């Protein structure tokens, strides 16, 4: 069984109070996906660094879980930098059982956005 690739270049974010774990999945024409991972501060300087990092890899699609309230400032900064943000309900992006890490969570969210047709919702304006 094979999955259809929905996005060739997108990023999964695992957002916490003080840190954001990011994973970009870049899929080539041979359907091979290469992952780039990084960690950023969730404060203004770190969010600007995240935007620059996304731009470096020409990534304009980001997917993240809508858990807690920590995703709201991340959403606002990304949106102001012309990055399309998709929020997913955590029920649909729960990682597989086993050794759970923040990096693995970010990669799993990225993989879900690249390969799977998840029930997602989009916000059209800034959240206050």
C-alpha cells in the first residue's frame, strides 16, 4: 500500500511553552523524503529565526497541533511572514507508541502533513 504525497515541502511543529521543535520534510521527484530538524525558542527572536529557517528551505506550509494556548503566538508570527499554517486536532496526530521525544513528534506531524489526508482546520485571520 502506498500513500499519495500531498505536499512536497512542509514543516511539522511540536510547540511547547519555551521551545519549538521543527521538522521540514522535502520530497524529491523520486518520492524520497529528506527531513531537516531544528529547535527554536518560542519567544519573538526564536520565532523570527524559525521564519528564516523555513525560508532557507523554501517552506511555506506548516502543520502543528492545536494543543493548549502556546500555538497562538507561533501562528500569528508565521502568518505575518506569509506562511500558510494548518492546525490539526491532536487526536489525529498522536505519534505511534514507543519512545516518545519532541523531535519524533515534530517529524510525525510533518509526515502526517506530507502523506496523510488528516482532518485539519485553517484559521483565516490572526488569533488574539
